[in-house]
C-alpha cells in the first residue's frame, strides 16, 4: 500500500485557535505547564499576523511546525529556529512529522536561511531519529563535542 502524500499548509491568523489547541496538547502530553487554549489563541494570533512566527499545519490540523526566522550577525542572512514540531499521537508514523520538517526546511531555504536549529529531549527517540535522518546533528562537527542546550526561567 502506497502512503498518500501529507497535505501541508501555512496557518494564518484566522487559524490561531487551531494552532493554540495543538500547542496546548503538545505541552500537556509531555507534562509541561501550558496556558489554556483561549490564552494561547490570544498570544499566537498577533504573532501569526505579524509574521513573527511561521506555522505549518499537516492534514486535518493533526500536526504542527512552529518556526521563526532571525537575522544572523555572522552572515547578514536569516537563520531558522524550529521551535515546535508535533503530531497528534493517533496520526504518528504516517509521515506527518517528516512532511512538516521538510516543508519547514524548504520554506526556510526559500527565505534565504543559512541553517536551521532545534532542540528536543534526549529521551524522545522518535524525534531524534526523525531529525537525524533529515541530516541534523548533535555534534559541533565531525567527531566534535556534543552540543548542549541551556535554558533558564527569567
């Protein structure tokens, strides 16, 4: 059986409630604190309107890629940051995550980005396998030291 291609579309401000629901469900699934869907809707709508976040939705809104472009002081060109990539549990394993990742990388390339970075949990084997199969590395260079991600609440 041949898998059907996954439809990927860019979300607009009118889809802020859908974006908010997926972001909420993502955080809730992994035990992270999350605002309500209503609050997230109000927070994401102006970011979508202003192009400060870029969002792709997969299929019937059963997957999301939320990413940003930021200027690089090293190249003068944008760099992409994949902030969230999520597929609802019942649709995993159907190529939605890969389709979202590929669409994000293609759009970043089209926007002139020189690279894309992301972070994921060490125990999220499925996400790590997806990213590594797409050419992402957790090394500074061939045989280089592991890269570390730090964060702190302010």
